[in-house]
C-alpha cells in the first residue's frame, strides 16, 4: 500500500496533465463551494440555529382600550389549540400582565406589561428527550392555525410566539429602528415598513412597537356647578374612581395575621360595561350614578361633568435621546439575512414615491420626505445585527490567523513561497466545511445552517491543516538534504510516509467531532471539523505535494550550500 501510494504521488506530480487537472479541479471545487452560499443559496448562513426548548411563550396583544374580558376570550381561544397538543405538559395564562421573567422576556420588556389588552401564555412541554418533535417545529406548525382563528375575534389583535434564544437574546430576529424628529412621520413610515414585512416570505409575527391612536372620552368636572350644587370635588372624584376602578374603603382585622386586611369596593363587572363605545352610552351610564349634596338632595353626575371626545396620547419612544420606534419580525425557520435583503429591496423600490432614499453603510437607509423635507433613518438591529457583527468579527479573526501563520512561516522558512503553500493548503479546508453543511442539510429534517460555530471550526482547522503541510515540507527538506534524493522522489516518499500519522490524526478529530454534530447549537462546529478535516487531508496529500514540486526547493532549503 505504501509503495502504491508513493508511486501514485510520484506520477501525479511529474505528469503536467495530471498536475494541471488536479489544480484545475481544486480551483473549480473552491469556486463551486463558495457559490453554494451565494447566489445559489444551497447553504444558508445564520448566526445560530433554532434551539429545542422545553418551554415557549405566546404573547397576545389586543387594540388599545380593549377590556380584560376581550383579552380573556382571545387567550381562551389560544388555549383550546394548546390543549390538543400531546407534548404540552401544562400552561399558565397571565391576563393583563407579563409572565415571570425569563431569558427572552427580560429583553422584550415583559415585566412592563400592565394593561387590560395584553396577556402572556407560558407553555411547558415534555422533556426534549421524550418527544420526537422539536419545540421550534411545534411553534412553526401551530402558529398559522392559532393566528388565523384567534386574531379574527377582534380587530388589530396580534399573537406572537417567543422562544428562549439559542444565543444572545435580542428584541426580534429582524428589527427596523426608525429615527426621526416628527412623530407622525415616524408612525407613517413604520406602518409602511410593517406592510413590507408582512409581504416578505419567511417573516412572521410582525408588529410595531408603538401605541395606537384611538378615540377616548375625558370627563371634565365643572367646578362652578359642583360648588353651586353643594358637591365636594373630592367626593365626585372618589365616586367615579370607586365605581369603575375600585378603591379601598375600610379594613378588617384578623385573628390569624398581624396586618389589617383591606376591603375594596367597585361596581360589578356587568355594571361597569357600556352598551356601546359612544358618548351617549357613557352619559347613560354616568347618569345612573348620583351624589348626595349637603342639603340631602341627589344630583346625577352628568349634571356636574362634561364628556369631551379626545384622541389618546401615545407613548413617545426614544433611544440614545433620539425619537424612534421599532418594527419587529421573527423568521419562520429561515435565516434572517435573506428576508432582510428582500425587504430592503422592496423598500428601495416602493418607497421612492414619497421619499428620497440614500444608502448608509451596508444595509441602513436614510429617507427624506419629498414634501416636508423631514429626514428619517432606518437602522437594522436584532439578530440580524448580531449575525453581521459576529460574522465580521469571526472573519477578521480568520484573516488575523492567516496573517499570523504566514508571518510565522516566513520567519521559520525565510520563504514567501513555502509560507504561501502552507496557507493555501489550510484555506482549502473551506471546501469541506461548505460541502459538509450541504450534505448534512440533505439528511436533517430542518435547514442545517452555516453558523457562527461553523466559522469557529473553520478557524480551528487552520492550525490542524498547517501542521500537516509542515510535516510534509520538513520531511521533504530532510530527504533532499541528508539523503540527496531528487525533488519528485523526496516529495512522493515524504507524502507516503506522513500519510499514516495524518490519517490517524484526522480520524481522531472526526470521531471526537461526531459528538458535536448532533447538537442544536454546536452542530455547525462538529460538521465543520469533520468535513473540513477531510478536505484538509486531501489538500495535504494531493495539492501540497504538487505545489511543492512546482516550487524551487533547492533555493528555499539552501541545498546548494549543504
């Protein structure tokens, strides 16, 4: 076997046609592997894949001003779907408030929820080892059914699904931060961006982080009439608050506890309800509330107040002292990169009717209203920003590793050519990394993404594959210097001799990495090490010998002086 492999290497490096064929095939393989990422999208990039969790949360948000009864009806609708799932162990509904904080809720501001139009449902699943369906597949499957049935109960109802993140927690997979100085302009632009998100394939749970503007009614007390009627203003305010909100009116002592037990009083739920959302219904309800004046006469509240229709006051959001709002969307088992590019292209195409659009950096946009000349900025954030930062930083780390290895080899060999051969042999492992992800994608039920851990594995391979090339070069130099072997013979003998330790090292890495390949988060690292190692071995035993043969080794190894 040793002799056959040595002869095969010897013939391969000496035959010009075979050399050119191997080098050409390697170049084509490298180009095709890169094209598998873009533009063919055969291998998709994502910072981290979905994580199989034992729990997830469902957020329900109704229109501003909705009652707790309406919110309860929507959550009960959602609960009916959850009850049908065999993998659901239990769930809990939090009406009018956020659930106890978890990893995701801390970032999404769940603890700030305190209104009748919001609710959270925490769903606990059986342990992931006891079910066949991952949590993210379950969410993907039940989301359309729940949203289609339960959001129709009331207008402007949104139902979103939130899973604990596999990596750094973010507000959403894709977040469009819209900055400007005009609140109405920000609102209009954010609503248009929301429409683009809703039409973009792969984006779900689209919502705008801003309060709706809705009709309200303000009760203004006529102080003059109240004084003439002998009614105390505090008495009037207390009765209004007592009737609809409830308040403490007394306390009760207890034999069991030391603290006094407060007693609250308010109208019943049915008594609080208005027949319709108009001023006449409010007047009819308030007319049933009467106050006794100092003379003992009963006076209807409607005689003392004026009901004025008004618009609600929406919350003004800001970040770093700049007024803004967020348009958020989650991805439906796809990478956030490609929907963002599609949405950005749609914004560039469709928003030119009202705005002059200028590109800022790689993805961000600056929009100037053609009529008002108000300037707005659209800054992308969320998991997309984390992904971009991660891949940029890992790319910089990869380049730094290549440069440092190259400089170290230059110092050691005093040759740019040999250092370049080592570097090229290391870099070719990327073919195996990309092709490996494509192969894994064919055998797994969900998309096998090229993740941040995949790039970490690729960077780790640089040192491993560099070591293989060093073994060949040093042994070749020793054979040519000490044994006076010809260049081709020395390269072939060194390659055949070092093939066994190279194979054993590769086998150890591959077997150890199989434990990582099945993990949800670190699967990319395992696959990168397995297939990248295979590519590195092929490069070390086939490509590097050819490159060595084409180099002037006598000059690089100072054989003339030996």
